[in-house]
C-alpha cells in the first residue's frame, strides 16, 4: 500500500471514528435522560405510575452497545491499515444445525 493511499484510508477511518464517538456520546446522554425521567416518576408517583416494558432506555442502551462495538472494530481496522495490511482473511463459523422438532402422532386408543 502506498503511503498516500494509507494516509487517505487513515483519515477516512479517523473521521468515521469521530462520527461514531459523537453518536456514542449522544446515546449516553439520552440514556441518562431516560433514567433521570424514570427516577423522577418513581419519586413522585411510586407504584401509581404505569411503567412500560417498552422503555426507551433499552433502545439507547442497545445503540450504546452497537456503537461501542463499532468503535472497537474501527480501531482494529485502523491498526491494520497502519501496519500496511491490505487484505484481511475472515473465517466465519456457521451455526450448528438446529435440532429438528419431530411431532409424533398419538396412537389411537384400542377402546375408541
């Protein structure tokens, strides 16, 4: 890999990482906001409030998790580019065959 090409790739990776970092911060702020709102409801309404199982905190925490994972991957890719690696071989492990569920018909009772 030529130095100029390497420099361009590293700049693109850095921009992507900064973008993801800003998104991660935003998601964290939203998760904190959701948690603070819930704490206020707990303090003010206690058991009289209707607490939803579809709480927004789950959405934000999943986004935090995915973005953190992406940042981790991007940092690995950046290290590979810095080392001049042009091609990466990826081995994908396939899921083992799912167990088949067999339904066995009931035998008729002889008295029927």
